[in-house]
């Protein structure tokens, strides 16, 4: 049942970002170009996402437990640290330079655009590199005696 719920959620998300135009990097870049060819329509997409998320969290967290898991899995920390700021900065830089956000970029793969495939491949390489950098085993010092 978990896999079916994940599939339905993913399909709904993909359809939503495709229908809203967020899979089109030109539309996203025009949204960010306030001084030029500004396209404010994505404000409505973001507002709708915030409203649904707010209502969804209120409804779901009012339950004793989730439908398809024994308990909720929520983040243990809520602090803002350098790693969070750096990640948010890289996210914003990538989105502003390419017009692709990770979720819509994956959804746009179904259209067969080489730009989407290149972005997703670069994103995956960055994720792998970050995992390798941050999860390296600690170097042990050899003690000669």
C-alpha cells in the first residue's frame, strides 16, 4: 500500500507541476525576472501549494498515526545552521540559473528534453558527491611505536 500511495502522490505532483508550467524553465526564469519579462502566474502556484500544505499538515497531524506507517517521521531538529543556509543558497542559485527546481525537473523528464536530463544528471552527481563528502569515514591516525 505504501508503494501505491507513493505512486499516486508522485503522479499527482508531476501532473500539477506540468499543468502549472513549472516544468518549463523559461516560465520559471520569467517569474524571477521582475525587471524584464516578469510572469507573475507562478505566485498562484506557490500560494496554492502553501494553502494545501498548511491544511494537509493540520489534518494529518491531528491523527494519532499515519495511514500507512506505525508513526509519524518528522525532523528532529528545526534549527538554522550553516549547512541549511548553504543548501538553500545552492538550491536558489541552481533554480535561478537554470529555471529548474528538482521536483519539476524530474517530472519534465517525461517530455524528453535533453536539458531536463542534463539537469537531473548533474543534480544526481551533486547529491552523490555531497553524500561522499559528508559521510566519509573519519581518518584514523596511525601511531608508530
